[in-house]
C-alpha cells in the first residue's frame, strides 16, 4: 500500500505466512519480518519504521476486534482503532456530502 502526498511518500508492505491445513501454521499469520513501513520525505533520507505487532491472527488484530465487539467492558485502546460508520465513508468524498444531505424518510 502506498500513500503519495505533497510532502513525500509512505510505503507499507505485509507478507503473510503460508497456511497449510493440519499443520502448526497460523491462518492469516504474518511472516517474520513481513511488515515494513518506509517513510520517504520529498527532501531528505528515507527511513524505516518498525511497526507494533501483537501475537495472534492478523498481527493480533482479530483478538482486539473480537474483544471490542463481544466483551461488555473491553480494554481501553490507547491507539483508538475502533471505527464507526463515519470512518467507513470518510475516504469517499461523495458519500459524506450525500449522507449530510439525506433527510429522514417519511412514513
């Protein structure tokens, strides 16, 4: 995944490990060293950022998501990763305008 901007570029790469049913491999697991993030400023040296990761499926994300959905009092997420309907439509400029213009349906 790549984000290009006026100040430079961010590149993120993820390599999942191979899953074979009936073995010790983890479905959706990430290969060792499989996540890399590079920040490439428009001017200056590129740098690599070591991402945070947790144990479990999908880099630990599955456990966090399931806890957030099903536990009555999930742990506080210091990174504030939970999204709602606004975050889902945020990348779509036409959706935000259209949603704001919608009026309640009449019975």
